C-alpha cells in the first residue's frame, strides 16, 4: 500500500519551482496566468524585449537574475515540464489550431460539461489544465472547432463536403499573428517550390 501511495504522488505531483543556475525559484502555476503568458509568447507584433519582460514578470513572483535561464525555464514549464524542441515548436506555433484566450468560451463550456469544472471559480495548475484540455472529447464544440481549423480540405474530393469544411474554417479562423517578415518568408518558400 505504501509503494502505491509513493508512486501515485509522483505521477500527480505538480511543481511550483524551477531551477535556474542551480538556484530554486518559485514560479506562478495558475493556468489563468499562463493563458496570458501564452498570449505574449504568440504575439509576434511586440518586440522580443517587451515580450520577455512581460512574460518573466507574470511567471515569477521574484525575478531571477538570469533572464535567459529564466526564459528557458518558462518555456519548459509552458510545455508541461519538458524542454521544447525549438524546430518542432516553431513550426507548431505557425500552425496554431486554437487560442486559449479567443477560444475561452468554448474551453470554459467544455470543462464545465465534461469535467464539472467551472474555470472561473477554480484555481488550477497550468500542467493540470493542459492535460485536461488535451483530453477533451471529440464531441465538444471546442474540439470540433479545432478539427475544422486543422482540416486539410485539399484532400476532400466531394464538393459539398469540401465546401462545408472550407466554410467552417473561415467561420472559426484565428487571426494571423505572424509578422510581415514571416509572411513574406512563407510566400518566398512556396514560390521556390513552384520552380
């Protein structure tokens, strides 16, 4: 019985601290704060310094002296405790299927319906929120919207079905957060593949 208890506590343990250069720092674990942090991470229209200051001040009650090390730990914490692969995560950020802030009404309804959790009345660790979010059932509206956004309509042969999914993609489209430079680079890469 004692072994099971130890294992169980390790599986469900959520940290509130990170190590930066061998020193331990408290990190804000509230999912609502991390939704704000995600907004700053995704907002390519603000300059990097402004974004970094905003992110670090939200993430840490007491700012660590090493901002680069602190940002590495923020990215690790944001990714659920694993160090993100910069190449994979960069391409993932370009193909965003949901926005926690813009889609919050759908996420709120899904959590209430599926888990009985009122997100406006609860405090929840960011990692717990992520796990529950990624396990939402396919039948909730949020999951359907994400599915519409991710749908590759170029592979659909039936004209009516294709038209329906294209309409849904337009209806639930998220604003493009890329900079003008990133858009130009993507267009240039697409043009290169034509020749």
